[in-house]
């Protein structure tokens, strides 16, 4: 296939290899923006829903718990609040849009290609710019969650994953290790990369919202690429933001390719 990328954080991301059987649990892209309180109200999101309803006909109202910090002189108080999240789904419920007062996210349980994901995200950002009209984006991110569950894959982790991400699982103790999770926060050419990886026992997840627990032992690799740089120049231009999402995806992919071997690409149907 291809050699290992030398610098996944600052170097040029490698050419993508399509995996026909990629072990992805979920893929998520997100654009955060300056807070718009009216999004919490049903009467103010009708135009946005109408603009995307052809692709995402189902809508649900979700409530999330949050903590608001208030500063009064030298005293800081915490107040529990509830935040409205509008969830919109495609007919198969494989694709989900989440919109709250500070962010719009697109998630899929069945990632087929970068091009499809970006086209869908562009549609959402364009609709949001025309209807809700955010003044400025504040953060852009892209996140991949991979998981290996097949016993054959777990037994050959050392052949599929490079040693830097194997750790204690690389020696004869692997059969007795039930759980081990590592994480790293790294500076990249574009911003930050947050990575978590490790072995999990049945019924355990490192992040239930992104990866519901598996019924068997599993090894996960969760890569989140984010940036807050240059937002003032972009404002909320949907095409430029989509390009930035693509850039974040490239950086996440660079780290993914640095983490895996050519055998991994072959095993999961790599096609150039």
C-alpha cells in the first residue's frame, strides 16, 4: 500500500485510501459559533428546518444539562441549566444533525466517503447562514471513532497497530489486560488533536454518546481534530467553513494513518 507518514501532526497528510470495510463506529463534524439564544425557541428554527427537511425530515427536541458559571465580584457561583438541542434525522436515521445555541453538528453511523460528508455539511451550513445567520464561527472540528471487536483483529493488534499505541498490550500480558485507556493532546499545524485509544471490556465505552458499549472486548481509537484559528476572517461563510472541516478531517486522517499498518489497510478493504 504505502509507507508510514513521518509526522502526523505537522506534516502533509497522506493520500487517502478508501476502506470498504472501515471499522468506524461514528464520524462527526462540528462548527461552533457565537451564541444565538433564539435557537432555543421552536418558532425561530422553522425556516432552517424547512431548508433541510428534504434530507432530514424527522425532528426531535432534546434537553441537555449544562452548568453556567456566574462571577459576582470575587465570588463564583455555578447554576445548573438546561439547553435545547434540535435533532434532525434522515429517513434511515443513519445521519443526524444536532443544532443548539452555539453549534451545529453532523454525525453518521455509516461513513461512505469524505465527499458525501462534506456535501451534506455544506448544505447544512448554507441553510444555517441563510436562516439563522450566525455572525461568526468560533471553532471547527472533525472526529473519527474506530473500534476493533473481531477476536482475530484483537489477537493481531500488534500487526495492525503501530507499537506507540499498543503499550502493555504488545507483550504476553495482553490476555490478562481487561482495560487500558490512553489519551494525548497534541499541537498540530492547524490547531489541536485530541486522541484516546485503548482496550475496553464488554459493556464499557470511553464515550457512550459517540460509541455505545460493545458486547465483547474491543480496542478503540478516537481522533478529534479541532481549530479556532482564523475564525474572524471567515465569519460564517459556508464554503470556507466546509473547506476547514475538510482540513480538520485531513489532520485526523494523518494521525490515523500514522497509527495503523499496511496490514490494517489490507484487512479492511483498502482501495486507492
